[in-house]
C-alpha cells in the first residue's frame, strides 16, 4: 500500500463506502474515546493534570538543544552509544552500519511510529536484514503487507473477523468454529512470536519518553513484547524523535499518567520499561545499546510558529474523538500520522505541497483540543496551515477569496447578497419541490457535492431586529 497524503479526498470517498471499515471504527475509535473520558474523570483535577503535562512538554521544547546534549552525555557516560540523524536516510544507514558491525541478520521490533516514518523494515530487508514486528497489531499489519491506521491501535481499521481470515489464509491457522475468539488468535500469534525472540540478534524500539536528568529511555507497552525485544537480543537500538525528551522524573511522572488514560482509558500501561544503556557486567540485557536521535524535519517545525505540535505524546486521543477520523479511518490520510495531529505534522514533515488537503480534513469542532492530554491547540494550527496553503493557491482562487472578504465585510453588500440568496432559495424550492438545496453549479458545487445547503430564511435577523428592536 502506497501512502499518499495529497489524495485524501479520493481516499476518504472510498472509505465512506466501506462497511467493514465502519464496523471496525464503531467498535474501536468510539469505545476508546468513551474510555478516555471515564479514565480522565477519575482524576481529582483532570484539567489541572493536562496543564501540568502541557507545561512539562513546553519547558522541554524551550530547552530542547540542552536537554538532548544532556541525554547524550548521560548515556555515553555509562557506555552506551548515541547517534544523531538529520533525516530518514541517515537513520536507516546508522542501523544498517550497526547490523554490519555486529553481524546482525534478524531483529525483532517493538511498536514504534518513528520507524514507520522512516520505512525501516523495508529498507533493512532490501539489504539482507530481516525484521519481525512483535506488537500484535503491527504483526497483523506486517502479515497483511499493509500499514497501520492509528497511532496507538495499528489495526483500528480491521475487524476481528478479518484478522481471523488473514491468519487462516496467510499463517495456516486452523479456522475457528462459531464466533471468532480474539484470545484464541492471540495465543496462536504468541506461539509464533515466542520462538522468534530467541532467534533474534537485535531488538529495535522507539521511545515514549527520554528523561534528560538521568539519560533514561522509556517505552510504555501492554503486551510485554517491548521487554522481550530488548532483554533477550545482544544489541538494543532505540530510535527516538528528538521531541520525546522531558527534563525531569517529575515531568515524566505526570505524563506517564496522562498517556495511557488518553490513549486507551487505562490508569497505567501494563509495562513501563526504562533503559539507561547496555547491561552491566553481571546483569541481564543487551551487550550493546544504541540511541538514535531522529530529526527528519522536526527542527523545521521547531523553528516555525507550529512548534507546539512537537508537544504531542502520540496518545491518539484526537483521532478517537475526531468526527472525520471516526468515519474515514487512518489510511485515508495517506500518512504514518493520521487524524487531527497528523493533519498538522504530515504537511510540516513531508512538505505542504505533498499534503495540501489534510489541514482541510477537519470540521474545526475543537474536540481534538478538548481531548488532548497536553492541550495542544490543534484547531488554531489547522487554521494557520489553511492560511499558508491558500497563499499557494492560483491567482483566480485568491481573487475569489478577496471578493468573498469584501462582500462579507461590507454591510450593504452582505445584506444585498443575503436577500438575493433568499430569493434564489425560494425559487429553487418552488421549481424543484425540494426544501434543501442539493445541487449548485460550479464553483458552488464544492459544497453541494458533499452536503445539502439549508434553505435561506425569508426574513434575515437584521430585518427582524429593525422591526422589533424597540
């Protein structure tokens, strides 16, 4: 599956007709949103926790260069290795060099969005290194030869029935009689994966947080695969975006509470694993530890008016609550990062020319900001990106918008337009017999192609006010 962020309209139209997708999203996204609300309401001051988490991330961003150097110093001081990568090609080359240096042929990978971002698994395969996804959802996606559709729940787009058929057809799982049993499928996958951990030369993880004061990388998981991917192989490579750093353990203590509540409605993830480097002489764990700090466009965001987007902790709450995502799913966005936050991050990382429709894939209802555990102002940034993209539109488009602005800022023109529209609306109803307008000529068909236009009132508010204000 090829990801194309600038094909959102076509992909969304197809997604809206997909009954299987609708069933999966009804089961997944909406239930996750309900669980988030219930879990956050358990806290004594939900908004206070959000603001505390927001403060932690914004402080980290304000001191980002110093905190990253502190991370490097603390990890190298304990014998670990820190590598810096300006783009995805450099990240992939670093990992390939590590594989060649240590003669690594097979790796296991814990869930990581940044490795999806850099297309790590296909890159390594091209160079003779096999890698297996061990997160259950990512494993299913790998078997399906597709891509994740959600930041936290990779197979949000798939029903359990579809996963059952995939396992039967691709992995030779015995078909289940009667209702599909998710636990049975999980046990089947577990038996396959357990052998692979013992065979692996190296493990790759992402990182939910990096704690600067001690040089600690943290991953939060629910399946235990993160620990098996890092504790058994002799080499552990952590690939982490530079924005994941926080200053102190106190900051981490706040965020590690809000992340699971916002993501899945849990008070805490089942596993919170922390890494400071390679195993000591007599300890268990990897012989070698590498942390790769990934930029890949993040510095450009950091230097822009959209810096706040880097505060995202990848919980997926804005996806689950978004009425657009709830109806079209993640693949329609054509990017590793879907949903409201993806509509900001993708254009900024990939280039606005490669993702121009995404900032418009929002109703601007504000649900994403209300759900965000660090209170990122997503609607304002979407509006900002829309403005940026409008400046890149054709001269005719810009002229039309200027005319619109003049008409709506001049009271006489506005009222004249309202009266003409009301008269046209009444004439349309008389001719067609339809109360709502469902068809208009270009360029106004940009509205009626996707939604009906309510009839205009016979009497405007201004007219009513003039009659009744005394």
